[in-house]
C-alpha cells in the first residue's frame, strides 16, 4: 500500500507516494524525475546510483524510502551552481574521466563526498573513495587525475 513521504532532496522538501519497500533510487528517478543517478546492477555492486545521505555516499538502490525520511539527500543534480558544473564534474570531462558516462554520476558523487571531507587527498585516498564505483571503460587513471585536478581547482578558489 502506497504511503506519503516527505523527502529532503537537494535542499528542498519533496512529497511523493511510494510503497515502503521501494528503493530511494526508484523514487528519485521515477517519482521525482531526478534521473541523474543511474540504475545499473540494482544490487549495490556498481555504484552508479550513488547519492549522498546526510553527507555520506550511499548506493541508493539499497536504501528504502522510509529510511531516507528526515535525512538530507543530495543527488548529482545539486552539484552545478547557476548552470556551471562543479569542479569535479568539469574535471571529469576535461581530464577524460568520462567515456560511456554510465558510472559518472556515482563516481562524481563519491569524489565530491571525499573532497568535502578531505580537500587534498592522495591518489590512494581517491582510489579508496571511488572503490565502490565500477567503471568498465576508463581504467580509472583519468578519473583519479580528474579528482586530483578538481581538488587543486577547489583549493585555488579559496586562495
């Protein structure tokens, strides 16, 4: 039986109806039309559905809607400011960290969460932070380079 839920998504409260067993990913994509998070494996293996829940990266395919109530949800759609891509988004493109693009939203959200916590990560810390995201196209080298470049860009903005 469907129930009403108020979800705090990207700074706004959004009301929706869903079954209690529905995943946050399905509700974000189908009900709220936030399609940036991708549905890959639907088993928490690929990371393409990664969003931030209270500032921490989670695979939204395993989070049930009731478990997301009264929590802050941030999706890839929230990162751009005034139409300008976030440095992580921009550097993923500029450094060639994007190929087919299917893993990209989850990869970006994991990298963004890392940079919020650690603005100057080592390559090893970057690799660990994105280790829950599978990319079958890039080999990860350019993704790590992109995250490092984004960290430098963000650091230079503050000076």
